[in-house]
């Protein structure tokens, strides 16, 4: 049980982490409501879990191949910039409660979160680095690693859902003009992340 508790404690470090997924969650929550943002957070979490499993099984060694790493990087950059450009020009809107109960809409939100996070090159770098830290500092192996990462993932998912919940509460104080400015800000930030990744990829 100690590895799980250490994972929870370690996960607290990332409560205030700000990356592309953070802005996607906030934007989705304000524009489309907490329900959809929660599905985006779930999609992000599932992609994280998949990466952790792949790393523990040694599958991510495939990413060490230059061609594979380049392709994944290009896909991630295109997604970030595409989401950014879309955010810049899409009209502002505030969700209606009825929209949150449309099944296809929930699936779409889940897929958006999963794809957005899975093809973000910084995601695999983050988990590879964390695995290395765990091996060097804790010496965990097998089930201990599983418990540790379960703790980290639990905190990250809980934090993402909390951020989404709080963001929706702020919605009542926002006008369509404010949402429009938020979209443009998110768009510029996502494009900035994409451009930064281009320099890393090169």
C-alpha cells in the first residue's frame, strides 16, 4: 500500500501543472459544461494509463526509432496547431444543459481528450522521465510500480475533474465576449505549444 500512497503524494506535485491539456479542459468546461469536460479528462487519463502500460511492457522503445518518433511528433504538432487555429476562429458559445446528455457528444469529448493527449509528444517524455525517477529513487518493480502509478494517475484524474468543475462555476460570470477572448487566448497558447514542439522535433 505504501507505493500507492507515495504515488498519491508524488501526484500532488502536478496539481498546478499547466500544459495543452489544461487549456483544453478549461475551454471545454466553460463552453460545453462540466459533463463534457469530465469525459475529456477521462480520455486524457485513459491515454496516460495506456502510456504507463506501454512503458512498463517496454513497448515505448519503438519510439526510440527516429522515423516513428518523427511521425508521432508531426501528428502531435498538427493536432496542437489545428486545435489552436480552430479556437482562434470559432464563434463563442455557452452550453445548454440538454447538450450534456447526448451520448454521441460524450463519446466525441472522450475521443478528443484521448487523441489530444496521446499524440502530444511531451506526454510520452513525461511518463518516460517519471518511470526513470521511480526506478532510480524508489527501486520499485512489478506490482509496486503498478501501485505507484495508480496513485499518480488517480491524483491527475481527480485534479483534471476538479479543474473542470471549478471552470464551469466561473462560467456564470462570463459573457460571450469574454468566452471569445478566452478562445483566442487558448488558440494562441496551443499554437505556441505546437511551434515549440517543432523546434524540439528539429
